[in-house]
C-alpha cells in the first residue's frame, strides 16, 4: 500500500489532536473534581447522575420548606404561649376580685390592670411575622385580623348594639396557611384567629358565642369601681377564662406536635441528602491519583506525537532526491580514492588536470 504525504500529515495531526483532547479533558476533570463532564463520557452514569441530582434538588426544597415551617411554627407557638401567660394573669386577677373583702376602689384597680392585659391580647392577636404577614388572619394574611368594634364604648367596652355585637371584630378567615414539607404532607404553619380567640366555651364545653376579648371585657365591667359587682357574673367569666386557657393550651400543644413532626422529617431528609451526596460522589467523583497519572501519560504522549510529526513533516520527495543526489556525487567524486591504486590515482588526476 502506498502512503502519500497527505496521509502522513493527516495521521500526524489527528494523533496530536486526539492527545490534546485527552489532555484537555483530564485537565477539566482535575479542575472540577468530576470524572463525568458530559453524557458522552459515561451515558449510563450521566443518566443516573441526572436522576439523583433531580431527586436531591426536590429533597433540598422540602428541607427548605421544613426549615421555614419550623421557623413560622416556633414564632406562632411563642405568641400563643404569650396569650396563655396573659390568661394565667387574668385568672389570678379574677380570683383576686372574688374576695368579698375588696371594695369598689380595689376592684377598680384590678379592672385597670385587666384593661391593659386586654389591649396586650389584641396586640398579640394582630401579631405580624418578619415578612409583615398577620399570623392569625388565616389566608387573609395581609389584612389586620382584629379591630375594636365601633359599636362598643372605646373606654369601658359596653355593648351599644344588640346582644350579638362583640367587643372586637375578626376580619380574617378560617383558613390555615400550609407548606409542603414532603411529597405527601402539606403542614399548617399557623392558626387562624377564629379558632384561637373567638371560640370561648362554657363550663359544659359548649360554645358561648363570645370571644376571649368579650370574656375579659365582662370581667372588667363587673369589677369596674363605678358599677355594682356581681359574684355570679364573676364566676361565669372566670369559668370562661379558665376554659379559654385550656383551649389555648390545646392549640399550643398541637403546634408543638407539628414542630416535633418537623424535627423528625428534617432528620430523615438530612439523612437522605447525605445518601444522595454519597451516591453522586460514587458516580462522578474523581480519583485524583489515577487522574494525575493519566495527565502525565497524556502529556508525554502529546509531546511524543508532536516530535514525531515535526520530524516526519520535514521529509518530502525533494528532500529524499536531494539526499540521494548528494550521496551519488560523493560516490562519483571519491570512488577513485577508494578503488584505484596509488599509481592509477596519480595518472587519473594528471590526465584530468591536463585535460
């Protein structure tokens, strides 16, 4: 088979390009720490890397949602805890007001403190989170959920309308915002004000139709120094406050249970994330020792290919003919020195000189 100059040239350039590509590829692997840089490197492995990476991304999103839900529930639980603390103080003041030895002035002082606690409760009911959302407004999180009813006296809270008029109006809804914390679990991350503040029960566990704010207002009205104290109303209001305290504790426990559930989900999610990282490391992690050895080998092969191409490219038909002619001339010029005897060489040189 005849080998043309172009074939030699193409073979040399292809060899160098292949070695350059190998060197480029191993350099990228060393710089990224990954052995799979494109699907062509390992189609099956690249497909599994894609699947694992997508699953890891979904798991990471759920972990983020769990962290956000935990933060929100912690804030809600703390706020509900403050409501419970306020109810404990209201209960203490209500029991203190039952003392028959107290006069109107002493009960009036208790009523004044109750008014302050009531305003604090309204503030807690209108609590906003770090993004400015009202945590007890249900799905109406941009709307202030509780505001004083204009049908009531702003000082004493006396009802000026019908019997169904309440001291504070609720402007939210009955919804509970949720977050997807797993593929099958949308967890409520708040409580609506309707459930927390507007459902006071009597001693029999029946809804009274009054809010927590109304119950506190009834205590204030009963112990106001300018009004006649009624022991029966005091006992009824105290029962409702105690019932409200139990209700608040139940809601707080429900929030705490969700927090505990999130802790478990987060722990599981972190374990799964570690498994994904381990699998990705197995699939695309680079063996640096082997890679460095390959790099040195490819570099040496490239240098050898370059040197071989350089030397081969200097050969051509004219170079070969020139070298052949040079050798032929040397033979023609110097064969007498080698072949003829001394007398014959002198005679030949003299003949050439005379001629």
